[in-house]
C-alpha cells in the first residue's frame, strides 16, 4: 500500500526520535529506578515524542494543504482567496506571497478579459453590420442585432440553426469577399459579404460579415449628381447669361425709334457673341456626351511599341522621347488606348512647355500587368484633389475631360490611371497600368 505524504512525514518524524526515546527508556531501566517512576517518565517521554511528531507533520502538511486549496481555487476561477503569510522572509512565506501575487494577476487579467468581452459584445450589438458566427458543422453560434434585423427573426430562433436553413450556406465557401444583390427576409439591396475564420476553444469557426452597400452607394451617387449638376449649371450660366443679356439689348435696339446710325454693327457684334457662346455650349455638351457614352472596349492584339510610337508621333509641338522596350503583345482596344495616351502626352507637353522641359514615354512589364509611364519635366502637381473631377481644368481653353476620359478607358480595360510627382527630378508622371491576360 502506497502511503500518502502526511503519513510518510509522520513515520520519518517517529523514526527520527525513536532511537533517542528507546535509549532513554533503556538507561532509565538499567539505573534501577522504581517501576512506577519508570512507567510515569516513559509515558511522559513517549507522549512528548508523539506530540512533537504530529506537530511536525502538521507544520509541514498544513501549508501544503493550504497551498493545494489555493491552487484548486485558482483552477476553478476563484481569485478572491488569499493565503496568510506569517513570515515573508521564510521560504514558505515567499511561496505564499508568490501565489497571492499570481492570484491578483489572474484576477486583473480575468477582469480585463471580461471587460473586453463585454465591450466587444456591446460593439457587435450596436454596429450596423450583420455578423454571423458558424461552428464547423455550419450551425449558427452568434448573431448580433443587425443580423437579427437582416433575417427578420430574434436570436432565440436563429441560434443553433444550420446555414442552409438561414440561406447563408453558399457564402461559407468560395471567395472570401463578395458583392451580391439579393433579397433577405428583412431587407433588399446590394450587399458586401466578407468571410473570415477564428478559433474558440481550439475549434475553428467562420465569421460572416454582411454590409449594406445600398446606402453608401446612394450617397456617392447623390454626390456625383450634385457635382455634375453644379458643373453643368455653371457652364450653362456662363453661356446663357450673356446670350440673354445681348438678346435683350438687340431687342431694345430694334424697338428704338429712331435707330442709331451704327445699329447694323451693334447687331452684327451681338449676333456674333450669341453664336460664339452657343458654339461653346454645344462643344461642352458634346464633351459631356462623349464622357458619358464611352463604349465598351473592343479587345484585340496590340504590340505595345507600335502603339506608343504612333501615339508619340502625333504630338507636333515638341519631340516626345520614346524609350522602346522588348516586344510585347497584349489585349486591348487600340483606338481607346491611343486616345488615352494622346490625352496624357498632350497634358505632359502643356506642362513641359511652360518650364522648357521635355516629355518622356516608356513602359515596363510587371509579372501580371503592363505599366506605361508618361513623364514630363514641368512644374509638377501642387494639388491633386480635383485632377479627376469632370470639366475641372487649370488650362486656358481646356475641356476638363481628358484625364477623366483616360481613366475611364484604363478602368474599362481592367486597369488604372494614377498621377504623381516625378520620383526623380521635376515634373509629373502619369502611370497607366493594364492587365496582361
């Protein structure tokens, strides 16, 4: 039978005192003391011996039992119990101090975790984004208020249901980021769905976040319409106000009796102004129609060196320094891309002429894209806020659609257009990035 720690301590204490007690009893018997005295002294000696042994067992096993109870309380999550420290300088006192410090640290950490969890739950409840957490068996384990509104049911009816019955199973696979248009029980519109993974208790879970894109899209659409109406209204007023004023002046001139001798010249000048402003307004509306009705690109094979050489040769004001690269063929609409490059080259020449600089055209092949750069040695870009605002221009006589049209062409090809100040030297760089299919 295996003895426990307390019994082993007691046996060791008894074994340690047994030789001395036995020797004393033997000596007392050898000396010939009265029997009654021997029995009394032996009984007192054995009683003291046993008392000291049991006291030693208690002094050793008691603190260990207290320490075990403290550790058991910590394991159970009760961090309020503390051990009494009689002498902090003793090894046992140091151990008890460390256990008390560990309990205080765990209590603070638990309190912080509880507060963070409460804050996270509060945020999840208040955000206007639907969140759903599914376990490995695709059963719903967590849903916030926005998710309840989206599915038009309280959490009590949603939790523990599988993703298929909720109509969300198709989003637990495939792309992690999707944009869809569909009708949920609680709302209809355009939605952004993002999927991610997390672990709870060592078990992987999936988190679906469903964002309503209808409202921000409507706000952006409203802002776009406001900008367009503001620009169109400004241009219309610039043309219609002088036309109205001159027409009224001409009407007054025709009604005047007698008419002045130079009324023919006044009439001719007034009609010329009306015709000029009308032509300007017509050009503006044509430019707007061109910007709004860009057809989809007709893709075909394009050799990049030939495209850039032809676009650079159409600029007659100054030479465009074209750096020819290795032969490369890609898919695109040659007419649209040529128009975009002509616009960018013209802008570069306009900027370079003001400072007496030059214009460079080159390209490079990236792993999955073609990058075409038009760099000028002009004054650079002091402000990029309005570069792609339709009809905004800082050039005298400019239409304000060149950059916007060029960016539309690049994006219609699945690419992009960006403007930045030159990385080396003065000037600006227009970078067109096109995918290589």
